[in-house]
C-alpha cells in the first residue's frame, strides 16, 4: 500500500510496500528468463520441483519496497529529464528493490538454484515495477513510458543523483562512480505526467 504525505497542497508518495501478488512473475516468463523456452528443453520432474521451490523461496526471501516522489518539472535538474519527456508538467521518480536476502541467496546457492533465483528475481522486480506503474497512472493520468537511467539520453550514473539528492532514501545504495545499485534486484525509474 502507498503511504501518502501531503505537503503544501502537493501529493508526495513516500513509501510503497506491495502485496505478495504484485511481485509474482508469470511462471512462463520466469522460465524464459531462466533459458527454458519449452521447445529445446524437456523439464523433468526433478527440475520442475526445483523450479517451483525457487519460485516459492523467492516470495519468502523478497523484502520488496519502493520509495516514490513527484516533482514539478521546473524543480528538477535538466540532466535528469529525458528528451522524450518534453511537454510533461511533473515527473514521479521511484526506486524499487527486492532487498538483500535475494542477493545473499544468489551469491551462496548452487549454480542451478542461483540461476533460477536470479531469473525469478529479475522478473519479480519487473512485476513490482509494473504494479507501481499501473497505480501511478491511475492516480496521475496520462504519462510517458516508464524510463530508467542508462537508456537513451540519461546516464546510468544519474541513479546516484536520483536516489541520494531527490528521493533521499537508503533502501538501496548506489555507487556514485558507476551508477550500479545494490541490492542487485533494484531499479530507479521515472514517469512524466502531462496533466495534473
């Protein structure tokens, strides 16, 4: 659920803790991410058992949360505004994470379990982001596509500026020199809004 703070007539969304279903990737997509496309590989019962075990374990280990904030366009440093956001009135920035327990498992499990958990977590963070995206669009209306630094004209190193200077959160750590985020299954995203 979103926890909302109203400041000076503006709505600023501070933290979001999702329901479990919001981080549940489709099993087919999870398997595709893990390299199983159904035509090249036969999945035997032992492997099916491991696939299902990792799916359930991912749900147990994940500690998903997101921090969101919305800013008027004129208050945002221009180097954080994608060219494709031309004409927007405000931008919501958010950082989402599945937490460190997923990283710990991936680093310490056997190769198969680690690979499956990595695939599951990649799709789980995307499912989480999609859920946040839908909720924000319901509240804010017409917007741009969801965008993350590292694509197009915003350098991945801007992750640090967004997390440290705008969102001012410690739910993730960003390397200032590289823009790499830890925990690994974390993202920085933004959506521009045309109407208010």
